[in-house]
C-alpha cells in the first residue's frame, strides 16, 4: 500500500473536486478534501521516499480548467508538498516486464518519430534513468561536498567521486523525478541536469546526440510525457542488477534493429555463447587466478559490453578477491555509450573503452592483455578501411598487426583475429589466451598462397591454436549459419604442444520457447559444462546416442578413453560419433603442386625448347596443366609416383610453382560413414509395401 499526505491543504467540502493526476510516476487518485488517501502504485514506483516541492503551478493549471466548469470556483491552495512512501520492500524486477515497460514509450513516440528512430529516445533515457537511480542515495552528500569544495576554491572532482561512491557524479539539485515537477521548464532543466554530470557521462550523452532529441521532443510536446514515463522506472542496481540491465539493453537494441532492418548481431552476442567462451578462457587458469590476482581483458568489438561484463561476473563468482581490468573498443556510437555507462556503474576506468574502428584506428596502441574476447561481424567487407589496412600491412609487415596476410575484402573477420594476435602479451611475460567467434569461411576459404591460407599457416606453424569448437546452427539473432569458437594462446601447456583440439558442439542445444530473429536454439547450462569439460580434459572423446527400435533418442553419453559404452535397448542401437579430436598442426597443411604434361606437335612428338634454360627440355602444354594437393606429412615424389604417374607417365612436377597452404576441414574429421541398408532388407520392405497395396486394391474391388 502506498500512502500520500499533503501539507498546507485547507479542508474543502468532500466531493467537490475529484481529480486524477500523476505524481512522480504514481497513479494518484485523491480528493483534495482528504488529508491522507490510498494511492495505487504504478508498476515501477520509487523504493525510497520522494519529496516534491512547489507543485503549485501544476495544480493551478488543473484547477483552472476545472473551475471553468464549476460554480463557485474553488480557491487554489498554497504551494503543496507531497510525500510518497512504500510500506514494504520492493522485489527485483522481471527483465521481460521491464523491457516491455520501457518499450511502451514507443506508444508516445508513434507518429512524431519513425519506428527506426525510437531507439534514439528510449536508449539514452534508459541510460539516464539508470545513472539517476545509482546516484540517488548519495545525491545530498554530493551536493553538500560540491558546495564546500567550491567555497574553498579547490578542484571538487576527486572529492565528489568519493562521496558518490561511484566513478561519476552529478552536482545538480535536480533528478529525473524532480524534473516532472516543473513541466513548463522541463527542457531547460533536463539539459542543465545532463550538463551537471561528470565529463565521462556527458560524453555518453553526446554520443547519443541526446541534446538534439531533447529539443525534438520538446517541440513535439512529448518531452514531459517521456520524462515522466521513465521516472516511473526504478532502475537502481538493488532492483535491476547489471546482468539484467545488460539483457534489457540487448532486448531493446534487438527490437530497434528489427524495426530499422539493421543487423542486431553487430551489437551483441547471445549470453550463453559468451558464457561458453568465458569458461573456455578461464578453465585452465583456476590456479593462477586465485588470491589477489589482477588481470586485464580486452574486446575489440565491445558492443554493449556483454562479453566484458560476463567475464567479470565469472571471475568474481570464482574468486571475489581477483580483479579484472576491462578494455574495449566499439564503432557504433549508441552501443559505445551503453558500454561506457555499464563500465561506469561497475567502477571500471571508462578511458579504457575507446571509440572508433578497431581495424583502421587502434584505440589501445602498444597495449597487451592477459585475456581477450571478440565476436566480429560475419561476412562484412572492409573496403572502407582497405587503404589504411593495406598501408600498415605493406609498410610495417610483421611489426604491425597484419603482417601474415590479408583476407579478401568481402570478409574482414580474420583481420580481427590478427588484431588480437598483436595484442597478446609475450609468452615470457605470462602470455595470453583469447576466444573469437567466426563463421565457417575462415576455416577453409582461400587456396594455397592466399591471404586466408597464409593467416591459417601463421597461427598453426606458430602453435597458437588451442581448440576450435563448433556451435549449433541458429544460435545468432541475425544468421542461422554454422559458427565456431576459436581459442588461441601463446602459453600452451605441455600436453597441448603441437596439437589442435577440435570439438563438435553442434548437437548441444535446446529449442527456444520463442524465436528471436534467426535465433531458434540455445546452449543449456549442462551443454556449456560438457563442452568446457571436453576442452579442459584435452583428450579424444565420443558421443554415444542410445536409440530405441524406432530410432528415437533415449539418452546420450560422453565417452572418454577407457569408458564403457551403454548397452542398447531391445531392438535398438547405440550410435557412436567423434566428439573431440586432437590433431597435429601439420595435419592441416598441404603442398599444392603443379603437374605438367608435354606439348606435342601434329605428329605426336614432344616439343622441346629451342633456347635458354628451356633448350632441349619438354615444353609444357598449358591446356593439360593440373594441380594436386599433397599432405605435408607425405613426400611429393612418393605421392606423385602413386597417384599421378600410373595415369600420366609423361607428367612431371614444376617445383617452382609449389605452394604451401593450410585449411581446416572441420566437418570431414567428424563425418561417420553409415553404410546403406542391405539389399535383402530393402527388398523385404518393398515386398511388405507391395503386399499392403495389393490388399487395399483387393478390398476396393470386392
């Protein structure tokens, strides 16, 4: 139950005026003659006492409208002060309900704003309300400190941060709930309130271009309504924790992306995929992360900061004494602003979050990190930064970020992998590990000598790839294609030296109750635990699926070396398939050899060279030229003698044209051949079907 009391309200005759107004976002139905009335709360009322003063103008306007229809008119009371309090503590908010409530602001914007522009209002207002709620408990102390330090003539900034108990502050006497008390001046007051924030918060709202939205809302007559709507949402971390708040932002961004036909996947990664990546990142380092460990983590495609946040939560959960210093860079202004706000609330140094294009403008030059995470956009061309990237590749070579090679312009995801490699801490200083999500293209696109192949060659010959994990399809919001998590490190443990672990996690999924764009599947917690265990044990493994007589799956079991397979049920079977494989680095390499055959004249004689180095040598026939792929583990001459010479005795290898290439045919290593059914079984089935058809026909003619 909510209670409202009014001061300085003279007794009036009961029943003369019955009005409904909004007070600090609460639906307040009261009779002016009552000293204290019941008030029904809005869905997200404030959890603390709210004191609003000088509401005289609002009531004066309302009473004036009423008095035009009443006789005798009611006298307007003196300025009124209202207090609202709640008798019971408020429970944490449901993320879905909060998202829906914030999204309902779109109803106010409809008509004055295009659907694609809703986010320009809702996102910055959500951030503003979040920051507003975080600062509310210390607001009075900050104001007093500001007045004191200003009077002393000393810089107030460090003192205000300490008083605020956060990495930011606001020196204004206003807050979002107080702004709705002065409807006539809400535009200027809101702008002044924004300017009273510390510099890093002002930068957030500059990225949102919030001042332009304030002006646009004011001209449309919507600013008061939108502000009042957000004042109803209690977004204090006690009610909406950082994890929930991240989900709210992602849900809002996803909706805006759908409305504007943008790519939601460019902004964030599904949370269960991030959790899997974080587990893979830390699982082998539990010992080194104990005690008062301080580590750095970096995301070059930070989005709204989801990867950094979940990594921090994981480390805090497993070792509250450890500290994770977060770094990132983001290109999208709105995502950057949300990420920066989230880092502020977490107490991180927001100067570590850079703005700009990671490929053309490294926001952290010369820095190296302990851990890194990234989900670069899939299949997005890098033509806009091609000039800068090529200049660095050609001018600096391996001293820069892109020395090993450049992929085709149509897909820049491997450039982010190279960028992360350049950010690895040297092995002598402890080394680094990073996880990056890529589509299937970087596994095999590009022949020997191409940019993609040279990048794969670099990471494999330098023994940097620790594991590649295949994810289920339909995992991302904007695409249903197959995706893979690559784990790379320059500090492999001894038992992993020279090896790459391949894990087929494509079957570890459950169907979502409701699809979100292209996302129809999610990895359950037990799936994350199994994949983490497979990675941590670094041994071969199989997946045994127990099927009944009808082919329905009854159970599944992960079998490690030495484990006993389950017994099949009566009439059923147990199907076994590779789940984890350990491959040598050289298993992915090959030599592409050029096979030449001689040119012949009309009489069938071999044409010989007439001068130079080719004098007396058979001349190749370009029309008969062919290439062969020879595994690195096999000698070219042995392969040539076995595979080519029996079919073309006059052929030879042009060794000057031989190239070394690398590809990772992931699916090939997990393919299990299932022989076709015996002809006898097929004939028996056909005989049964034929007999059934004949019986049906006989029944029709009887």
